[in-house]
C-alpha cells in the first residue's frame, strides 16, 4: 500500500478522491481506484486498475519518467496482487460450510 500511496503522491494526486485536471488525470484516477480496490479486498479490480494505469502512463511526456512509472506500477502488479485461492479440486485446508436453511418470511 505504501508504494501505491507514494506513486500517487509523486504524480501530484495525494488527495485521494479528487480528480486531477492535469495531463495525467486518468493515470491518477486509475491509481486511486487501485488503492480503493486494494483497501476493499477486490484483487481482480485492483489488478485491472493497475493494468489500466500502465496503459495510461503514456501521458507522461518524459520517456525516462514514463518508463520509471510503468516499472513501479508493474512491480505493484507482480508483488501485491493477492494470490488466488487453490483450484476447486484442491480442498486441503478448506472447510465447506453446511447449507443454512432459509428462515420463513414473516
């Protein structure tokens, strides 16, 4: 989370939830969405927001800065995306709940 916050701050979007009117507004929106998705435990949405941020980094005119930002975002994708649960066939360590009867309507 700290790396994501630093990245947002470095791009001038430290105030989460505000939209930047600069040339990199879309990039900041994707990074802020990724932050919300991470906090909300939505790994699929988090990964999507980061992939969209990589694509949106084209707004950075300085080639070296653009490469650096994309590298930082890709490292977030590689390191912080929560691991997926094991396939359905591998149930070791998982206890499946019993069905709960539905209460009658009142």
